[in-house]
C-alpha cells in the first residue's frame, strides 16, 4: 500500500513534467526508400555563380552522381573530368515539401571533405529570397575544418546568441548583411574531413517562433537515444552549436515555407571570392575555377551520404499518458 502510493505520487510528478515539455511528432522521413521521389533536382544556373553544372535526375543517375548506396542516399560530384566546360557537374536537390517551424534531424554518414574550392551546404530556404529567410545548417568552404551556421533575411532581423556552446561565436547579428548572421563553431568533428573521420553524425535544427537552433552530435561520441528511438526531445540535449533568438528579430515574419536543400557547388560567391585570401588554396592555382577544373580527383570525397532526414512537428503537450495505460 505504502509503496504503491509513492509510485502514484511519482507518476503524477512525471506527468506534470511531461505536460510542460514540447513533444515532437514525426511527419516525414526521407531515406533510401523514397528520397528521390520527394526531392527534385535543381538544374538552373547556380544562383551563387559557382563553377558548377547542376545536372538533372536522369543524367545524375546515369553518371552515378546521385543514387542509393550503402543503404543511404548518395549525392556526389564529377571527379574524373579534366577541365569540364562551364563548370564541374554536381547535384542540388530540393524537398518538394515546405515547412514553417519544426525539428529537422539529418543523420549523415558522410559529407564533402575539406578540400580547396568545394562549397557544400545543407540548408533551408523560402520563396522570394531573402523575404522568407534562409537557414544554413551545415556549410563551409575549401579547407574549413568547422561548420558555420548562418541565417539570411530581409532587413529588420538582428539576432543574439543565447544558449549556444561557449566555444561558438556570433560573428554578426545582422541577418540582412551580405554574409548574414552567422555563428562559427569550434569542433572539427562537425564539418568536412573531421566529420567523416568521426563517422559523420546527426545534425538537428529546431525552428520555433522563439528561436532557431542547430545541434550537432558526432557519431563517434554517441547519438542521444531519444533521437535514435524516434522521440526527440531537444530540451534533454547538450547545448546547440548555434542558437539565434532575441527581440531584434520576429522569426515568424522573416522565416516561412522552407524547402530543404543539399548541394555541393564550387568557387562562386564564397569559396571563389575568398580564394586569394586563403594562402594554402591560392598557392595551388591562381583562381578557384582553375583549381577545380584541373584537379578532378581531389573531389572524389566531395559527396553526401544521407542515412535519413526526419521532420518532426510540435504536437500538443503529452498529458496523463502514464495514467492512460
Ligand atoms: C537509377 O536507374 C536505375 C535503372 O533504371 C534504377 O533502378 C534506379 O532506381 C535509379 N536510381 C535512382 C536513384 O533513381
Ligand atoms: C544590416 O545590414 C544591411 C545591409 O548591409 C544594412 O543596410 C542595415 O543597415 C544593417 N542593419 C543594422 C541593424 O546594422
Ligand atoms: C577554437 O579554439 C581555439 C583554442 O581556443 C582557437 O585558437 C581557435 O581560433 C578556435 N576556432 C574557432 C573556429 O573559433
């Protein structure tokens, strides 16, 4: 009797705690069973003016630039053609579905290595850029060894960093500046060659009216069990590598209807623009385009291997579940 009473009290306390937590419900899974039905190939000229030629689904399949491999989704680049005209072939894929708010969990086995000239990104963006905003979850250029997480908006959105890892740094809070509001991070397992050496990992982006946060979990150090079990609870996780919030930005006015994108471009408005400032890369060739054109084999590891991308939406807080059974 006594024991049973304490158990009931304990359950009531747990129920109260669960009632205040935001619960997330899975709405979409993109993986080897459906990825290319739910993402389409972008084949227009690269908006960031890269030395790249984005190919369509059929061509990517034929030439092996995109497909299913090792039970994952493979997105690669041409790494055999010397001096390709008009840019090196690559793929850029966009989800058919668009989202406002949510928890986006990407389990990645591999991402492009840190290599001069390459510019990979996993990001989200809405229509009429920059009016609906852009969230760069995982992005870097050339020999970068750490991730940069960045937001881009129209004018009137200034972010603060609250709650991110102390080693992450907000470089500029002004999200409508040329470079956006970005956070540099300080963990070499979260990007490029270091990411791959650690067996990849899980990126999670949580987007609410209050904040946009980017979490990273290297596979080698262990993925939280609530992620692997499919009941993610960000409040239980370690600090995000980037967190944007504050009264200087009405998130719901600046971010809406985002599609998910994976791409790998070369040079262009970032990797190309800063080529001459990178002593290691600029010693290899006078321009980024020249290096990328003449060194196909360097890009054999410029591929994404996506185990899954899962999208969760906040559901009504769970109440009384422990008592229902
Ligand atoms: C590529 O083409 C092959 C042969 O038609 C097909 O079996 C495969 O599903 C295609 N791969 C993708 C990713 O569409
Ligand atoms: C943000 O950057 C834009 C573009 O450079 C500039 O016009 C605007 O004044 C900046 N806003 C703030 C608050 O500094
Ligand atoms: C990471 O931390 C080290 C040591 O404190 C520092 O030298 C380095 O500049 C930091 N890197 C980044 C990307 O902030």
